[in-house]
């Protein structure tokens, strides 16, 4: 610590520190389920599917003079959604606010905490939707991703096989989500290192290979490493770390841009449907609770994590252990 006879250490000026200050940077929910604003809390939307919509069937024919071309119609199905309210409130007692004022702004800290609670639950719901075998078909890796198999499992071959299957079913693929512990093991695997060498990554850089390098060798737009963790213990109990995105699966599929409902026609696997009349995807408000002499900070949202096309995504079962 800096020492000076003419100086006095002022703890009240040293600020405050959150142990998990960068935690939010590890959240990926809006990246994999892009936000689409909808006008109603619940309703229907059209879905163009390959069979009923005849999206990939041939239909063009040569035209003879004085005759017409073949003609078809746009056939679609209806699906439904229901946006649910989610929220959390953080109380700031007047006495507490006055006592901590010399350290930090209690309202700012309460806002950060309430917002973090909301983001955590949103991330967990998103991971549950994408890592669900009820939503997407799962294919087991050729060899289990264990330390004992570090020289023999072939992650790139497993992923390319799933990509081939999706493309063969008329879908396109641009995004891969890998849980971070699985990614650590993949980077160290012999066969993946060999792929990296073929892509021009030098041998002394292999163990520090980036997600961008993986995207290049897999011919994908985005490889996202999910690093989110949270405390699974009950309140007041010592911290117990848990993974938001389980090591069981890697998710692979089509992710399109956010925007209005028309974006949902671009073929993406899923979206976060946000009821725009309720507010933004993450809203914060405050109000006074006079009987308890407290100000209340509320973080809230009204959304639905909706898988709109199960055929536009797939799961790789990693057999990680």
C-alpha cells in the first residue's frame, strides 16, 4: 500500500468493488435468441414450413406460346406465443442509503443488482430453450470428449457432420455455441490442433486459439463460447458455482438479426419476443415504499424465448466428463 507520513488512507474514498464486476460480459442470450419487438403480449404469427409451404419443391416449367406458367400460392401455418412478465425488486432503506452514501450511490448499486438478477434468469431460460432435446435433435459425438480421448476425439468432424445434415434438410447454419469447459478441451485436442495448423495457426499459438479461428475452419459466421456461471446455493449459504450452459451439449444453427416480426421470416431457429408496449427488453423503474421508508428499484421485462423453427438448429452431445 502507498505510504506517506502526510497522507491518511481514506477507505470511504476507495470506492466499492463487486467480486463479479465483469460477469455480465459472459452473457449471450440476445446473441443467440435475437430480440424482436411484438405489439401484443400474446398472439399468433405465420410460419412458412418446407412441407406445407412447398419451399424447396420444383415448380418451374417451360411455357409454350399462348399458355401460362405454373402458378402457386404461399401456404403457411400459424404458431402462437405468450410473453411472460419477469422481474425483481431491490429495496433501499433510507437509513442504509445515508450510511453508505460516502462509499457509493445506493440507488446505482441497487439498480445494477436488480438488473443482474433479471439478466441471469433470462440467460438460464435461453440456455434451457437451446439445449433442449424437445426443441432440437441431438447427435452424439463420435468419441466422448474426455481427457482420456484428447488425442482421438474429432470435434470438427462431429460438427461438420451435423452441418451437412442441416444443409441436406434445406437449412443454413451460421452459429455455434460451445460451453467454455468443452472449448478448453477442444483446443487441446490433437485433431482440432491439426485443423488449426491447416488454417495457418502456428503451433505455438494453438492452445490459445480463438473462437474466430474455430469459425474460420468450420466455415461459420459465429462461434460463441458460453462462459456464464451462477450461484446455485440457497440465500445465505456459501457460494456454489453452477454452469448456465451445460457441458452436455454444443448448439449449432441459424441465428438471424433482431428487429420487428418480419425478421422472423428469415429462417432463424429462435427469438426473444419482447412486448414493446410493456417496455424495453430490460426495463428499470423506481418507486417509493413509504411504510417501510425505502426506495424500491425494479428491473422487469415481458418476453417469450420462442423456438420458431426446430429444423434450423441441432445439438451435439459431447459426452463430456
